C-alpha cells in the first residue's frame, strides 16, 4: 500500500523566519504550494525553560564561543514528535559529506528532521542520545546550519515525483552515474564566433549520447579525480590498455 502522506521536512532552528526562503519559489515553491511536500520550521528557543529563553552555555573545559545546550535541544527534538522512520540529521562541517546517493535515499523516505546548529557546536550528549546523523555540505564553515539545511531540502525536493517537468531531468545530470554533467548548449547556433558542436545538431542520438558520455568522463577525470577513481574501469582494448577520456569539443 502506498503511503499518501507527502514528503515532510521538519527543521529545528533558532531562526525559523529563514524558512521557506528560497524554497518558497520556483520548482520547490510550486511543489510546496500544491502539497507535494511539507515544511515545518520549529524554534528551538520554544523549548528553553528560563525567562531569558537561554539555549547555549560556555563550553566545558574552556575555550571560545558558546555551545548549544543538550537539555534544550533534546526537548526541542522530542517536542517535534517525529517517528523512528524519519532520519534525524544535524548539519555540521564535521559530518559525512552529502552525496547524491544519500539525497536520493532521503527523497525516497518520509522526510527528515533537520537540526540547524549555531555557535561553536552542539553538546555531544544530545547527538548521541537522540541519534543525530551529522551531515556536511562541504569543507567550510557557515554561520549556522540553516543554509546547509536549505541546500539539502532543495536537493531532495527536486527529486520528488511531480516536481520536475521531465523524469530525464533527474537522471541526466551531475552525479547521477557518479560523473559530472556534460556541457550544455542552446541557441544561438553561433555565439561570439564559437558554434554549437556539430554532433549535437546531427540528429544522430547514439552519437550524441556517446559524445555526452565522453565529455562527462573527461570533465570528471579533470575536475574530480576522487569521483573518477570510483568509476569502474572500461574493458581493455586490443592493445590491453584502458581508454583515457579526451576532452573533445567537436564532432
């Protein structure tokens, strides 16, 4: 039996006014308005117990900055009442890198609860005690987890059925097969003296597909050797060598 419930993102943040933000426009915004997915932004401060609505304190052992308190955040997570079937994520620069494969997995599920950290971090006891999966969108530090959460949600929402106009839009793009996307062209036919590669206007779909695959391989090998290293090697040619992708731009 298919669950009729829409995909749902529950976000715990100190700045709920940041949502939906860019998720309220374009494809994600239209899908949100039509009920394909739902968004709930919950204020962590609502779970504070003192009159100042304090959510942080100084780090144990000393050091700069402040740390988000375990008791307040745990109460906020519990108040969200998300079931065990929903992943609990913490946007954190020390988390595992977010990949397209993980995005696809999240998009197939009921939708995550996402904790947006602030200050110097989150008390480790609530990470462990509430089973938070730390997720990173890159090797850099943001002011808080909200922008990272927006990126994660957008990546998931665009994969939901009915969001993108064509199913192929989600399968012929960067990372769909572990490769970067091939170069794209459109009119005018000639721009600043540079034409569209002739093969793309040849009408030969097999040759176009082969050209695009070669371009994707060449770009991945040049720009993301880490990804290229994970691509299974091609069968050796008659000379017993592996073919190396060439970055061609013509037919």
